[in-house]
């Protein structure tokens, strides 16, 4: 009884005891030096800082899972019948129209590409039919191309002209022309292989760069961006640099977000610097073992800073 009376007098002198049951609970915690999380509050922590210390401890204390959460974690996994397949999703009312629009757009883009190829094929077919009529080959036959090639190779008219121009025999002209054609084919194959290898290297560089871009811009989606022709060209012309390509294509969104992020970082650094300066010990006028005058704003200090302050006060009181 006497201990409780003395404690209430001390609490009244410190400006605590706002009244109510909550104040009594906090006071009991301060009297025993133990907070709600079970960790002892350092004795060197000033009275003004104890409430802040307890609140900081409560923030890092893991919250007990709600009954609903426990029930969710213990539920049985969904069976195959309960899981929706891709076919079910695109047939559903939620995704049907979206899937239809995506397919129409994709097919339209591909048809636009193949339109030029189709025109070229029509011209090539017409030219082949003209050549076929010259050599007496039926273009509707199944082996039309093989038959036409055989007729052309058996025709010595071109080789005879080449032989006359280069002063060689017809047989030598045929051998030279055939060799030149094979060399040209080999060069074309080599260039195609080099082109394919370059494309593979660029794709690998794009994937590696995309990981860094994703870390810098969480909203970045490589698959979505690669559908943009401008983004693709920028990537391939800048050695796969997806960050530069993304910023060039989305500068209206990226620049304000980058400025805001930099502003928040500067503000946080300023707050940390002020807190660190306030936490420094007063070097002049301190008597060994004498309590120091507390001028810190504990409400702006985190748990790590409070513990560091308490340790510094303990060392001062012990004369170390």
C-alpha cells in the first residue's frame, strides 16, 4: 500500500497519470520496468521516454493471427476441379471481351506483316509461271519446282554466253558459275547465322537489364513493353538498355515519380541527421555519476535510437 502511494506521488510529480484505467496500466508497467512485450525497460531511460519506448516495442512485436487467418492457413488446397483453367477464364464474362480484343489486335498486326510477304509471293509465282512456260514445265504439277530447276540447270545457253565472254569452255563456265552460286549461298547463310546470334545476344542483354529496371521501377513489365515498337527499337539500338528505353517511352510518368522519390530520401536523410545530432552526449559541464539534462524529443526517436540513448546514459551514470 505504501509502495503504491509513493508511486502515485512520483507519477503526479512527473506529469503523468492522465486518469483512467489505461493510465494505471501504463503506470504499472513503468513501476515494474517491464513493457507490454515482456522486455524490461532500461533503468537509464528517462520517464518522458518510457511511453515512446513501449510504443516502439509494440510496433515490432508480431501481431497474433486472427482466427480467420488461422482458418485460412489450415484450409485444404484446392482440387483440380476447383481450379479454373485458362480456357474457363477466357470464356468467362470477366475476361471474354478482353481476350477477344487482344486476339483481334494480335492477329491484325500479324496479318499486316504478312500482307507484304503475300504480295511478293504473288509476283514470284507469276515470274515462275513465265519461266515454266519457256521450259515447258506445268506449274500445277506437284514437283513443279524440282522439274523447273532441273530444266534450268540442263540449259547450256547461259553457260555458253559466259564461256564466250570469259574465253573458257562451256564445261568450265558451268563449273565456275556453280561454284560462285554456292559461295554466294554460303555467305548468305553465314550472314544469317551472325544476325541470329546478334539477336540472341541482344535478347539476353534485354532480360538481364530488365531485372535492374524492375528493381528501379516496380511497375515495369517487360512483356508488355516489348509490344511497343518504339521500346523495342530503343532496346536493340542501345545494347539492350531497358531502363533508358522505359524512361524515354514513359518520361511523363517516370520523371515526377523519380523527383518525389528523391525528395523523400532527402527528407529522411535530414530527419536522421537531426536525430543523430540530438542524440549526441553533452561534452561540457558533465560531472561523473551525475544525471544529464534530457533535451531530446523522444517522440521522434525510434527503438534503436532509444536503446542507444539509454546505453549512453548508463555509461555516464557508471562513470565510464
